[in-house]
């Protein structure tokens, strides 16, 4: 392509993008939020945090790719487990049904989000709504860089008090990390879901395979990101000097094969998880994907 043609193509491309933005202002925004992460008057005694690592395969959790997460389990005398996100090959291994299963503690046959094109609304209550019903002064925190998940969850959270339940859509995982580091010490929610998407993106770009350099790099970067969240947010006391008893659950929503996922192969349908209960508490009861949100809710209710 010569320079003039290239320039013209670039200009028309830019115009098209601007036109599309004008048609859909929201669709072009790279950050969005609802509710506020208000400083908690009283830091909750118990706190549950779910960290979702999109597209992490079970065999990607190992000492070389995830040194922090691997060590974290070992230091607690725990081993990473795995869950069948396809519910016995009945639920497609896509992110929207998977994460909505985590956040509603129900399978797609109940919540209605069967694939990434399902428009919603989600048919079952989210753990955020159930927490609000049982603890009216509770706070929650939800952050993602994946617009479909933000929109689906927001579709359910519209009626919750804006001062207690904050939802953030951010540009990418770096911006998600920044939001957590900025908000955490003051906000100290009862219940949080932090979604990290870079591993899934790398899988689609290259291959969902720990031997794929791009996928491996994204897994390592995500492990480092979680280390920073741990050290700079979770391990520090609140602004008031309090330290909640914390259940923290790391989970994925599907694996992958080649550069895709959605079906029922072994590498797609199994996803790793790790639940760390505070000292003196019984281990969280997690056998299935839908137990994750329920365990988090049980801990804080
Ligand atoms: Zn994906």
C-alpha cells in the first residue's frame, strides 16, 4: 500500500470510528462506573474476595508461571483444586455463563445466560443482591474490563443503594489493578469480585496453552499483578487500622483449546480454583463452580 492510499485509509478509518462513537457514546468509553466505593463507617469483621482469572487453564498454575499463587497455596498447606465449569457437559464453556454462575451461585439453566451473546437480564439474584437483602448496610465492590459482564451484572444491580455497591468498568487489567489499589483501604467491602481478563485475551490471540509464549507471559504478568494486589491492598489494614477476617477465592471460568473455548473438551471444561480461609475458620466448601459465590456469601452473611 502506498503512502497516500495508506493515509486515506487511515483517515477514513478514523472517521468511521468517530461516527461509530457518536452513534454509541457508551460503547466507546473505556471506563464507566455505578455506585460509589464509599469509605466504610465500620470495617466489616468478615470479608470475601473472589479474584476471577479469565481463561486460566488448570495446567497453567505451576511454580514457573504462577510463582506467587503457587507459593500462596503451599504456605497455607493447600493445593489448587479444579471445577467442571460445563456442569457435566451441559453448560457451554464461555465467560458470560461461567462468571454469571459464580456470581449467582446457579447454573445457566437457571440464570439464563447460556453464551456470550445472551442479552440478559440475568434471571436469578446475584450474590450482591442477596447480601444486600440479608445485610442492608453491607458494601460490595465489582470491577471488570469486559463490557458484556459489566452490563449483565449492572442489569441486576440497578436498584441497590448506590452508596454501598460499587461497580467499575475499566480499560484493561492494569486499570483494574489501579482501581483496586486506589479504593481498597478506604472501601473495605464485605464482598468483592475482581475480574482479570488478560490471560483469556492472550489465549485468543495465540493459544490457550502454557507452552504458548504469549499465553505464558500473560499468566506470569497476572500472577505478578495479584502479588501486588495482595501486598499493596489486601495485606494492609484499613484506613482505620482494622483488619477483616478474609476469605479469598481465586477462580477461573474455563480453559481452552487452540485459540478458542466454548465446548466440552477436557482442557476447556476444567478450571482451577483456590480458596483461602482465615486461620481458625473451616475450609470453604467448594466442589462446583456454583459453590464459589455461595461460599463467599455464606462467609460474610
Ligand atoms: Zn475467551
